[in-house]
């Protein structure tokens, strides 16, 4: 962990527990972009999608009390929704199989705006139970159903029925900037992230409280083992995550990660070996790789300390002058190949998308071309190159790249959709 921090790959808190005993707990880095206040065990983070677990478990608490049935249609709760609510059940909502309209992570600035989106949606994206779409609209309606049944706000319900019983004393909903122990996220240029304006009900927590939550689930302190597994296993999309992240039945492993702006978090909950690994970061980086490296280490398997990021190493040159960035890439590869993550295709992919977002489309194309040259069998990189060509209105080249992506195994249907879109519109 210390090496990863020194390499600029992690700024955040880590907690590792085995057999219900903390064996490692450390903080690395700072609470915000000013780098004046070091992180501590009490620092609270935006945990992104992991916070969706609390509404799902609240649903199961109400189900166990006989106050709702998972197969209840949501029209039963008189939420003022269109006729499609007569088809959608709570079970569909907790498994992201409802087909209800998408709530963009950026567009609705409040619950009122989210209501307008849903109440003005005339149709479903697909028949409930026939497909999977991971979306916040499902989360929003879960929280509103909890309020309707319990007669209290979603936040009040969670505090009374989850936080207080588990003694999660350092967790808070939607804290504003300046709140005690609150962190702020920042980017690679040390610019602070915008403050979240979105639907309500996002719990911020620290590593200690998040472990209390995971342990509470493991020991069935809030809901039964049967209810826990109902949430872990998605009957509509076996290979996708459910309300509690992804469950790998063969390994008896639960994994859940969350991203919000530059906050990133992950936990690995290994039932078989009684290992829990929690990483919370406010500077989007390598929590995924680190989580798995730690799990391998804890399991007695081979592991690797993540190498220095090639993306971080050449990004400034590439943003200023892509040609010089590519020169820096080859120079590092020649002199320091073992130190840097040259074997990871996502490094150049991330850099290409950073250029694309910055409006430097030609530069993005050159980086994606470099990536496809370095990883000539990677379908995802050809898909990315196709996107950059598409943005640059070079449609013939985009078609070629998407066709190559399909030939290499495809990108879950995205390349096919883009080919169809280009042919229809051009």
C-alpha cells in the first residue's frame, strides 16, 4: 500500500479484516486537493453505488415484517406513476430489471426533478424481467416505496433500522462541504470535484462503519440469510450485479464497487476465508487492482504491487502535444518498462478518453491508434478508436474500427449499434 501511494496510485483509506479481527488499517494521503489535512480512520467518503445497498436491505426488512411483498406491483403504492407501474414489481426494481426510464447521473438536481422524469415517461425501455439495466431510477423508486410504507423519510428509516442497531456512528446522508470528517474528491490536476447535486439518500461513511455494515450482513443481524441471498443473486441477469454488487458463487465472494466523480470505493467480502477488504478513495485511481492484489496476498496466491501508471506519466505531455506524449511513451518503454504498467490496455484507453473529453479529438485518435498497435487483439480499444473517429466525423474509419472490434470478439453489442447508427444517419 505504501508503494502504491508513493507511485501515485492510491489516496484513501484501507481496512483488512480476517476472522473478525482487524489485521491492517491505514490512511494514505489527504482529505482534499489542498493537501493540508491528512486522512484519518474517521474520514468519511462518498461510497457511490455501495450506498444503494441500504435501500435494498431496507426493502427486505419491510418484506420480513410482512409490510410488502417483492412481487407487489409498484402501482400498489399510489406514487402517481403512469400505467406501466402496473407491470413493474419491487423484485424488478431491486434487480435492475424493471425497464423504467433512465435517470441520468447528472440531469436531475433533486428528487422533484427525478419525479418529473418518471411521471412523464409514457413507456418502458423493455418488458419488466426480460432484460437488465443498471440505473438510478430503480434506486429512486425503492427509496420512495420505503417512505410510503414506513411513514418516515428514507434517511430516518435507515438511521433507525440500520445505522443505530449496527452502531454506525460516523455515517451521514448527503453531507455538505465542511461537514466534520468529510472528504472532497479531486482530479489528476488537483482540481476539486463539483459538489453532488442529485437525488437524495446517499450515505457517506468511513472504513470502520462500512465494515460494521458488511459484518452485520454476514451475521444476519438485520435480515435473514435467505433475504441476504435474495439480494446477492440476480435471477434476471446471472452474470450481472444485483443490489449488493456482484456475487461469485463458486468462490463464495461478494464484490461491490462505487464511483462518484473522483470518489472510488470497493469491498471484497470473502465468505469462505472470512476475509473483508475495504478501500475508499477520493482520488479515482487503482482501488480495483489493489483490492484484488490484497485478496491474492491474503489468500496465499501470487500477487503484484500495481506498477506506475503510464497514463499519469505521459498525460501532461499528451494533453499539450500528443506527438511528444507518444515520444515519452516509447522512451519510458525503452528505459523503464518493468516499472510502468505497459501491459495494461486501460492505461492508454483512459488517456485517449481524457483527450476526447478535453475536445482534443485528433490527439485522442492518435493515442487510440497507439493503443490498438500495442494491443492489436483488444476489441475494446478498437471500439474506443471507432468512437473517436465517429466524434471526428470520419465515418468510414469509424466503421472499419467497429468492424475490427466485432471481429475480435465484440463489445457487448456497442460496435454493432454504432455501425447501424452510422449507416442510418450517413
